């Protein structure tokens, strides 16, 4: 499936909307509710079996997804502001809570995410930080060096604010 070209068209969740999706351990979508299908612009048949990363907007720094994956693969929940890319190239912001799912033996079996409409101020704060992180990635030449530069900037920013990533996210 080819990735759409991003546009400046924004889709906005309604206050009462909740996006719900489930993935397997590799991030392959196994379930999506009607709100998820509707806002993404994909048909259910296109989403099921596809990697959740098809929604990754290029304005999202890689280090944010690394934090997310490290947390959920480690069995911890995480909250994040995420700019997603719809099938038609439009974008939509979400406040995401991502949690690991466990089977009856307690083994990690997949991931579950509930997303809702973020506050405007939170989008402004997150997008400003994300622009800086992306610039750090770009200046370092991308790849692992870019990831390291972006992570370093994020760590310094959080340290200056005296908060963890979760505290930062929940505080904006």
C-alpha cells in the first residue's frame, strides 16, 4: 500500500469520539472501531492486517515512536500526542493511550489503543516540540544518528522542565 502525500487538510475528532484499535505484537492492526475507520479514511478491509504505521505522519519524530514501543514492549502503558496521516493525505491529531494486552498466562499478546480529541493548547505544545525533534533528526543526518540527536534533545527538554515524558504529556 503506497503512502499518501500529506496535505494541509485537517480532520478533527468530535469531543465525544473515541478511536479504538488493537494490534498484534508486530503492530499489525487486528481491530478498529467505526470512528477509527472513518477518520483514517481507509476501508476496514484495508486497515485489518496492515501495519499501524501506515498512519504515521512525516511530522512525527521517530524518537516519540521509539518511546512508545519501548514502553509497551516493556509491558507499560504510555500516553502521547500523535499526528496521524489519513488515506487522502489529510491529518488528524489524537491524544493516545496505548497499553499492552496480555493473554491468560500473562504473556504479552498485543497492544490496545484508545485515542481521543486533544486540547488545542496540547497540539500547539506537542507540535512545537516535535518540530524541534525533527530538526535535530534532520541536522544529524537521519538514521541512528538522527534518532540519537532527537532523543538527546527530548531528554534535555524534559530535564529542563523537571518532568518525565509521561508527566510532560499529561501536563499539557
